[in-house]
């Protein structure tokens, strides 16, 4: 065999190998599930429950205006029952019209449903059955006004935009709905006198007298933080704990467990576009994500939506009342960037069964208004809300939680315990989460 023949044979073999390698590369299907299993979230259960948006979106107050009288619920549990009934009604004859302020002056009797945060109008479809296919506007609202018409036994609904330039008008054509509102309006044992606060950035109503309440001691239960490695990391097998502190990472994402195992912080330092999610999409993704791992323990309500920074906050409630804590142990916070979870902060504590109670008394609404007006450290016009709630304290030695009734005010976007006046001295206000 001469040299030219050998060269031709070698060239033929090399060309054949080249074709074979090309075929292998083009036909190879890598098994990415070894690195990422898209179904992992659905299989994770951290031990809680799922919640619907209808359960999470609750009003702060439902107020009945009756001529010069203002009435509200003595018990937030009774208020939740009425709101559940209201959201079972159907809205019809929807239309959008111009507005000039809140639509209350022409009515002597009406109901005002007040939410803790502005909501996109699109969320009405999650609260009510909407019979029309009317395209809903894009603005936000934080109050719903309901007016009863005696002649027709209809309920008129008006929802005003935050800038009060537009309103959504609808009707509720259900005899039972009219009868329920009319019954509460005429006389109802569950209602008590409320006061309109003479300051603040918006209309605020608080109860005049406060029934005797109880300080509660309850069992403190703990969620195992390791469960969240399966929730928050795409490949939990790659997650390694840091030996010097309770910190988990897969090399990109990080999960830190703080406060001796009671608080979790997760961050995913992703690079995304500056595109923000709409309010309804943001809430949808947030609720779905927590539902996927059954991450709701106890009772949580939506507290705030910050669309520009993609942030959603849910607050712990007990017996319908908001619960506050110095160390963020009563908040679940998520931050989304584009369509990815960027941050997830939450308490790993949840409330167990009741151990004991102690009677306690709170100042009246009039006393609270006077206290705030006399306090030198606050500008009353910067207050956006005032609530009766519980101060949450964790007792490490007893592995228990105390819930102490108190008045709280939302001041400059933070919740503070209202300072009480003791012997003419203004005690220090306590900052909540």
C-alpha cells in the first residue's frame, strides 16, 4: 500500500469520525432533571395550609353611617362573617363614571368597607361574582360604599379611585342582601358606636368604648427551617449549610435562619429587567407560591402591596385582630422582580393552643385621640390608621407566646404602639414591625 493510499484512508476515517461526533452532539438530549426538577415545589409541604385571595383580603373595618351616628363591629370575627356574606353577592350593571370626591354626602344611610391597602379594581373578580363582561379600569381603591334603596330594595355599590377622579358603579340585585344590610342599619346587637378621628391622611374610625379584653399565653410551635430548602432552591441536593452560622446556599441563592431559629430570610440575587408586575399579578404569584408549599399557619391577612418595588406583606391576625412584634415575627414578606422570587422573609413560629388568659382593660377611643393629640413626638396628620391589636412576645424559657391587647397607629408607614399618658407623663411609644 503506497503512501497516497494510506493518506486517503486516514482522511476517510477522520471525516467519518467527524460526521459521527456531529451526529452525537446534535442528537444528544441532556437529562436536565438531574440538575433541576420543575415539579419540586408541588411536592413540598411545610405543614401549614392553603389560603385563597378571598380569605387573605379582609377589610380593616366595616362602618355603618346612620345620619349623624357611626357604628362598627365590637368583634372583628362578626365583621368577617358579614364580609364573607357580602362577597357571596353578585355585582351587575357595572359602569365607570367621573367622580368628585367620595360619594357620601347625598346619603344619610350607607355602609363603608375599608381595606388596609389600595387594591387594583381587577381584584373585584376575586371578591365578588361579576355578571357583566365590562372591562374594568386600571386604577386602585381602598373603600367600597354600599347604599340601600328602599323603593327598589336594591343595593347600589360605588367604588372610587384613590385620586377620587373616577368611580365604578354597580348594583346588587339580591333581596337577601338588601335585608341583611337593612337589618344591620336599623338595629343590631353586634354593632357599637365608633368615632371619626379628627386627624390623619384619610378618614379613620375607631371604637368609642372597648370591651374588656384578655392577655393570652399560648404555646409557641416552630416550623423546621430545613423544609424550606426544598421550597426555595431549585436543586436542594446542592444546598450546603455554613458551619459557622445557620446559613444555606447553593452558590447563588442564600437562606439565613435568624433569631435562634425563629425567623427566615431568603434572597435570590437574580439579574432581571426593570419591568414590574401589575398589582393583581404580583398578588397572584405571591399567594400561589405560598400555597404551593402550604406555608400559611394561623390567620394572615394582606396588609400592603408596593407595586413599584414588587413587595407584598401579610400580617398575622388572632381572633380577627392584627398582631404586632418588634422583630418582624408577625409578618410574611415577599419581593418579586419581574417573574422571579427575589426575597422571602417570614416567621418560623406559629401559635399553638391557649394556655391561660388574664383580664385587661384598654383606654377608650376618646382617650386615645386625646393621647395622640397631646403627644409631642408625633405629627397626627401623618397617621394613616389606628387599630386595636395584640403585641406579640416570645418567651424562650417557656416556649410560649403572649398576646397583649393594645392600641396601635400606623405612622409614616410603620406601626407604633400608641403611647399612654401616665400621671401626665408621656411613656415611650413602641415601634412595631
